[in-house]
C-alpha cells in the first residue's frame, strides 16, 4: 500500500496576542480543513499560546470508494480487524514531527507544545505523540482511536456512528500500557455523534491552561 508523499498545505494560524511561549498543533478529521478549528480556537484564546490548525493533503480514500479528499492517510475500513495504511500513518506523522521541530527551532520548547486532533486527525496526533523523540506538553484526542491497532485526554461522542465507542476501550487499554495511567483522562459526551461540541472545546481550554501556563 502506498503512503502519502504529498507535502502539507500551510496551516491556518491563530497567533498569540503577545510573544508566543507555547503552541498547540491541531489536526482536523477526514474530509475537513483546519479553518473551522482555527475559528473555534480563536474563541478560547490564551495570550501566550499560538494555535496551528494544519490542513491534510488531498488524496484518495478507500473507505469513501476512492474519492479524493483531505486525508492524513488512507482508511480502508473502520473495524478493529481492518487493514491499515501503516506506511501512510508513519509518513504523515513524520510531517507533523517536522512542524513540531520547526516550532522548537523558533524558540518554543517541546514540553510547551500540545498536539491534538479530531477523528482521523486525533488518531494521528496520538500516534505522533507516542512516537515523538521530544517530550510534548500533552496530547488531546477527540472521537478517535490509536493506530496502528495492535496521557493524553480524549473525548468521545457516545453515539458516534463512524468511530465506534469500542475503539475507546481498546485505545484506553493500550495507552495504559504505554503511559502513566494517572496522565490519561477520558471523557464521554452523551448523545454526540462524530462531531465536536462546545463542552469539548472548553475541556481543551482547561488542558491548555493547565499544561501551558504563562512563563
């Protein structure tokens, strides 16, 4: 299976009100862009934090009968035993790590960077955070799973029809073997489908204020 060799478009950026001493990199879901997330983060601005909402490249997606759309990697099926685009996941992760490294070069230390994402972007953020050489300030993953199959706060809609809640249990158990369980928080939002609500945005705000205080 071929991975994704395309470069990433320039991200939608919500700049810090003053000199940025911390950063949040957020990855959107399948078929989306970073613009809507940039608007959401503009509503919870923290003066010293820079928000970067990265756009995925356009690529065919097997799950959607080969249609081309913004996608971090290919998705074949959404079952626990499905084949996965491991090469694409790894290549996309390396691109995100390059963005993180650039922020470090710009003067923001890695432990002052939080990585997050929604659905497919959340899956990539979890994988990237767990495989990054630098120690990040944290990761926030909304309505997602940890690829490849086989802490970091998460929120998941109880009625999500796209990413089954069963993935939550598998992901949580796996994370507990990889991270300190006391650093992992999981929130289930009742009645929410594969979407994000204001409650989750406020949960992200609390995480950012806790993990990225002013210095």
